């Protein structure tokens, strides 16, 4: 493959991707259908709609006005809640002008964001917008394409990076989302997506057509809720007051360790923000001293043994691991379970004169012993 070529989008630098195209996508997370979407693109417009089921079922309608080079000039979004909760209707728009993006909400409030020319609107699990970016990347040529993305509900833009991986594949990283692996054709048309092992654990299939008008009512009373709800554990174990704050993803029929959670890579030990462990007393954990205080917890699952990482940096997102803040790396004991644990679970349990910090998910249990120092 050619050496990597990196460049930023500038107005007038690209040829618009192929026009007059339509398509539909089904997005799944494990065995559950997360969203269904259809879109229509012409030379100067991109219109689409989708029904998404998390945390509540919503019907989202979007449209983008395209300039001569294919860059988005204006983006409009309307959201209807189908399963109750929140406002019945919400609207937002993004106007791209020069080096700025002006984001307007339903209440009329407007925010200006500094965005280089050629910036692009983003919405989670909206793949008509992703396909627009893959088409622009194909038209630009080269092995790497960069632009700036704007979410309608975000306070800051994010970096968007697409990289070519062979003739029919790309990856895309949208801020902290991804990298997603994309299958594309020579024009950049999106054929499928896999986020397994990334920060967006979805699979996306291109289909011939979808009846959104029928699927909305069908999913209205079947929301998935928060995909990885927050939870906490508070316990006094071995004379020490301890707590854990974390998020709990569900298995949803997937292979977890070695699939959703890759082997031999640092894992956030849950989902969303970094998992936080707090102890009111000095501990000896796995043979290492852990002074009283708060820590983020990370793990490295492996077929040959697990590591628990106790890190002094806290309050960060779960992808922002920095090893320079490691307090300790501890060996964990691991055992297979006979019954399936659907949601990732952290426990603080008594064990001898101390206790154990336990992780359980799918059919795996891992733990490390501790005692008050």
C-alpha cells in the first residue's frame, strides 16, 4: 500500500461524490436491532430518516444541503419521541459558513464553533452521513482523509479521520467513536460496518429497502433503554469502606472476551466513562499497596492470565488510559462460570480477613484479593 498521505478538507479541493443514490441500513448491537435508516442523495441534497431504539424509541429526520464540491452547507434535524419521555419534538440545525459552524437548538439558542471549511455534520448511528464522508474520501484520493465533525448537541467539534485499508475497506474515527471498519465500493458507497472491539460495538448491514413508516410504530413500545446503564457498589469489606462507579454493558448474544473485548488490550472495565474505585483505607491488593483515595480501573484480559490496572488518573472517558499514572498492575485469578452473566458486574465481596474485587461477564469471572493495610 502507498505511504500514508494526510490532508485537511478545504472548500473547492474535492469533486462531489456520485449523485442520485439511495439506500438503507440496519444497525444491530449483538442480537438486538438498534436502528433502521433510509436515505436519498442527489447532487445538492442528502435526505434521510431513521428509527432508533436507545435509550428511547425515536424517529429522526435529517437533511443536508450540499455545495458544489459536496461539502455540507446546512444540516437540519428533527426528532420525534415515539416511546414517551423527553420533549415530543426536538429540532436542531448546523450552518457551515467559512471557518465556523453555527448550531441552533429548538429553544432558539445558537452556538458558534470554530470549524475549518469543509466540516461535516455527525449523528451517532446515522450511516447516510458516514457514507457521505466515505464518498468524499474516495473522491479526494490518498490513503488518509481528515475533516472536522460537528454533532448537533455537542459543545465542541471533533476530529474525523478516514483511512484506506485495501481497495474495498476503510476505517473511520469520529472523535472518541471508533475506529469502525467500513466496507465500501469504488465510489465510496457504504456496504457494511463493523465496530466490534471498538468504542461503538455495532454491526451495520446495507439492505435494499426499509418501510420506516411501519417500523416506527413496531418499535415504539420496544425501546432498548440505556445500552450500558451506570451503576455503583458500596461496601465495607475487611474493615475498609470501598466503592465502585461503573457502566454495565450487556452481552446481547455476543462473544465477549476475545470479541467485544479483544484479548491482550487495555479495556475500560465496563463502558462509557472510566470505572472509578475508591477506598477510604490503605489496602494491600494483589500484593501491592494501594493508598486511600480514588483510582480508575482498567484490565487486560488474556487467554494466559488477566491484569488489573489501578491508575491514579480519574474523571476521564473510558478510552483515555494513560500508563504514566499507573499505581499498580496486578495479576487476577480467573475462572469459568456455568451460567451466563448477561450484564457486566463488579462486586466487592468478603474473602477471609479481607475481600475480593470481582468482575463477571458472560461466562468468565476474574478477581483480585485485598486486605486493609
